[in-house]
C-alpha cells in the first residue's frame, strides 16, 4: 500500500510540484514512511526531493522551489518488501536508457526470479531490496532492446508488454520518461487501484493526472476521470498532450483488493466504480444484521445487552454509525484521537504500535462508565490495538465490552503490498472467535461474513452514473464532442470477477505463492537482524556514523537536478 501520483500540465511555464505536493497530502494515509517527488524541466532535466518522513516534513518550501518543470511524479511509501531505509524512498530513477523515474504501489511475488534475470541475462545491478527497483530496471531493460535515439508510444507499450510477461503480483505504477511524458499501468488482476483524470482549462487545453485514488483528482478539479483497467497502460506525451490507452496484456481477472474498501482508501474516493463511503455504510448494515442474529440465536435481545455503539476512530466511523442506526441503538464518540500520531497499522515495528495506541486514543469515561458497549473497528489484525482499546474501555468503567470487526477473521498473510506480518503474528491465526475474544479481553467478538463484505463492495452503477454527472456538470459544454465521445467510452466497465481476499481465505488471485511466502519470512528475519546491528552501532558514541552510512543516507533530502550514475546513488546537495 503506497500512494502514487503523476501529473503533466499543458502550460510549459507551469511548475507542477505544488500540485504534486498537495496530492501527497491527500494520499498521506497510504504511506507515512517516506515521500518523494521528481519533476522534469527544460531539456529533459530531472529534479528531485525525497526522504524518510511525512510529506509536510520532506517537502519544505526551500526544497519545493527547486523542483521545476510542468510534469512529474510523486510517491508516498509504506514499506513492505525491502526496508525502511532512506535509499528506498521513491520515486526511483535510472539514467539509461532515456532517463526513467518510477513510483510503484504493490508487491511483486516473483522478485527472486526477476533479480536472477537482472543479474544473469540483462546484467543490471540492483542496489536495494525493493521490488520497485526491480520493476524499474526491468522496464528500462525492455526499452533498451530497441536501441533507438528516441522512443515513441508504441515502443513504450511493447516494453511494458515485456514487463507484464515477466512479473507476477500487484503493481499500479506511474513512470516518467525524461523530456517525453508520463506513463501509468496496472497489473492484469487490477489488485491495486489507479485512476486517470482530465482537467479542461479555459483556453481549451487539458492537463492530466494519474493517482491511486479519485479524491486527489477531484480536489484538483480533474472532473473527468476513469480507472485504468487491469492489464491496461496509458502514455501521455508532453508534446501532444493526447493520452493513448492500450490493453497491453489480456485482463486475467478484475479482482480489486477488498482491503482498499475496508481500511486503506479515503471514504471520499471512488475506486473501480465503487464508492468507498457507501461500501462502508453497507458494512455497518450487514454487521448489524449479523450481530442481531447472533444475539437472537442465544435467545438474547441486543437492545438489552448493548447500551451504546462506539467507533474506533477513524476508518470505522461510518460503518459504526450505520451499525447503530440499523440496530436502533445510540451512537457515541467514546475515544478522542490525537491527530498528530500516525496510523498504528502501518507502523513497521511492533513496539512502535504498542506504545502509540494510548498516545493515539484517549477514552472518555462518561461514555463507558456503567454501560455495555459495542466497539466497532474496520478490522482486527495483530490484535495489538484492539486489546489496548478493550482494556481502555474497561478501565473507563464499561460493564461489558463487545468488539465488532467490519472485516472477517484475518488468518493469512497479505502478499500484495500490505505488510500484515507472518501468519503467527495475526491474532486470528489458528484461533476460534471465542479464543480471539479471550486474547482481546472482550466479552464477545463479532466478525463480518466474507460473503456479506463482498456484497457491500459491489459496484452500484446508478451511484456511479450520478457521481459522473455531478462531476461533469461544470465542465462539459454542449458542443464539446471530443469530451462527450471520451465520456461515452468510459461507460462499459467490466464487472468484477470477485475480490482479492487472500487474507481471509489463504487463496490468492495469482495462484500458489508458497515460494514467495517463504522468501518473505527470510527477508523479514534478515531485516530484523539488520535493525539490531544498526541499533548496536548507534550506541557506539565513539564512532562517526556518518562515515558508516551509505551515500544515500548522508543527506536525507536530495533536492535539485538528478545526475545519478545509478538509481540509488544520488548527488548530495546540502539544503
């Protein structure tokens, strides 16, 4: 789970960096580990700023002023494959051929195989553990086979075809070819989201943006937008500003990751024609029906057993409210969230998660004391946060604490860009719901049924049409035939073949991934050992650690013209 953006503006005098920065703020929830922007100015010169931390900390005013050019890409990193090192902040860059930068959201499951191909066949050096670097170098290797001074759209599509043939897993990507244009492409299963939007300007010209979520496009007045289809790519040349779409590889399935709707995406986004907000409302309705039926099965009345419904902020709020309405119970805000503490789910270290829960949430005793409460959360993963929350409710005087999850029991690894740890760290692994209740300290745990969750996330064509009409009203004119033709081409969206729900079932859309799971376990162990070594080194005060760090670690923020000889060895600029 990362956030990616690409932007190309028709006005050559415009600097796109400010809009890319704003877009990063809208996607900050998708990654808090690192942020980066690369822009392209005159003569195809690239400029970058990237480093570990939140977007607001990485992109200071002085650094942003050095990012010039009317096209660029941005990335917000959530670490899965690889480590959380500064050297793995994206976008990545490689200077040959043509100067390519790339940002990737997802996870490749055949990384070892590709790394071997890089070494033995195309002889390209890979400098990090990031599968995004593999993806970039594979794309570069495919483009290099044409051995031309200048490439065209067809060359790019052919190169992407070669990429699709060699990689497996989840990948929504934005890329930029120095001086040429921006590119967007999506894996043949459509696991990770990718949306393209068009902004009509007063002079009749158009700007284009590609992003992980539609909220970024709408916020920047890109009114006409559609999803990139599974196996589809788009190239937008800077000179023509005419996007070309091509189905580069056949769609293998249309199976978005269901966790996008449960947790990751913003509620004001529409992904693959599904309103995230409406999906979460439906989750609340279905969950309420399940809870009521469970009490009824035990000859109990939910209205006598539960006094109030309380959400676990923030993602579950809409579902919890709808759950309360459906049950006919009061809805109350029992936890106050500290907005300046990050999402515990995406913190890479278990100790960090444990220490941050109580800094993140504070219980209000007045909403708990003497009451039987139903806590509603989006999901229960490791159980770390849930256990602390139940404990906080009891400390505040709750008589009984029931805990409800909008998602089913998570029993398996997520392998497509979400670090859900190994199975043994999941609270649901090998346990019944009764056993999970005991671990969390709750009186009872309620889980959403998978079939109900899938029903909640189905596309509502009526809603999709309404939102499209509202979006286009201020933009489209009666005589804009090109726009009308474009909109008409968006209508026939294929139906979903289902959802990627391997975390619940253990069955993944790309097939048997046992080899990758074994590799991931070894990788986690190796990274943990590295962290321990680094921790020991940090305690050696007599050593000058600056001398021990890799060049990319010397200065977190690299701002200015990119002049790499290799993609992870930047020119060091003091800012």
